[in-house]
C-alpha cells in the first residue's frame, strides 16, 4: 500500500505539498475548516479539521502547516494525544526563518540558535519545540520558510493592482522561497528521513535580495515602469504594525546544509528565476495585455 500523507491545512503551501506528494506516489488526505468550499486536485481527499481522528490512525506521514495562535499550535491542541499514540513515522512542521530574529544583516544557518523578536516568532519557536517532543516516536522535520511566493502571490499581483511599493532601505535584504520548492523540499525530506530524531531545514533561496530589486525585475518582465522609489523613513509612516515588524529584522539565511541533506537544488534559486517561472505559468501575460 502507498504511504499516506496527512496534511493539516490545505492552504497555499499545503496544496502545493499535497500535489507534489501525489506525484511521488503518496496517498494524500488534507484537512480544511471549510471542506465543502475547497477544490482539490484529483486524488486528494479533503476532510474537516475536526474529523481527523481516523486519518491520523491511517497516516504514515503528517505535515502541519498552520501558524500557532496565542494558545499554541492548533493541531497539537486538538490532536496531540491522538498523535502521541499513533503509528505516524514522520512529522513535518512548516515554521519560519523569522525565528532567527534580527541579525543586522549577518548570516545564520541551520545550526544557529533561534532569537525571536516578535510574539509571532516566539510562538513559532514554542511550536517547533512542541513538535520536537515526538522525536523518540518518529522522525521530525522542521522547515523554516523564508518569504513564500508563487503564482497568485507575487509582485506581479501588486503591480497589476497598483499597490506595489518600491521601498529603499540600503543593506536590508530578504530571503524568499517559491512554493514549488517548498513542495519539492518537503517530499525530499519525507524520502530521506530516518526513524527518529529532529532535523532543521532552511527553505530559502540562494540570493537574499532587497525588496526594491524584486519590484524592478517584476516590472521589467511585465514591460512597465516600476513605481518611484521611496525611502524607508518616508514609507514607514504608512506601514501597518505587521509591515513595520517585517522591516525591523535584517538577516541572511544560509541553506547549504539543507540542500546537501536533501540532495536537491532549488528550481528557483533566486527571485529572477522565480518571477520568470510565475509569468510563464500565467501564460506570459503582461500588465498591458491584462488591461
């Protein structure tokens, strides 16, 4: 029988992982809070989040994609006891590179200790620790994701909607990861996992880059002029608390140990390849053509 992956959370990343796992020969079950409104790929069984007890018993692999709330990880709150007595042999948790906090532009890697600043990142660290407690029962992989982008979630969308901002903050860099590389990486982790223990993976591209550079490249690919550059000190007055926290931290995240352990290279090693891939998937539609 095929190994069965249970994906908690059929969102942007969860859907991509489910599709890749299907292609790799896994049977896939995914949860949703509103299963009746979810259109899934053929072969993916969608169940309600509150009805996952049987799926846990039948799963060989389990992936949690939901962010923790103030009360902790929602999957463990609801199903921690059932998971503890299940026969699941591999557990994956999608976390964030935000757990590394601010490093003033310095590098971190998979062995760097978390130093979270925001409450959101602190909750992520606690969730990572909670999942790591299963290490004696199963292999546990923690995936620390950089900024997620892909079709329907890229700078192209902001440019088309007229909301793109070209904010300049010298020396401030971000890492990104295309959702297809998230899916490929998670499947590679499932295939290379041992019987127990915890592994930390950094899912980030090979080239941390300034946000403004991504705006300029996306505009070039669409054949339009980029928005005027705005200094961060000027732009910050109109930023939300979430946006300000995003710009408050500056770090470069290494991924060499991740790629070596998984035996992969990213399909989209920088935002340039990623943007070209998205535009190709969208049919090469530029801003002028869409209007």
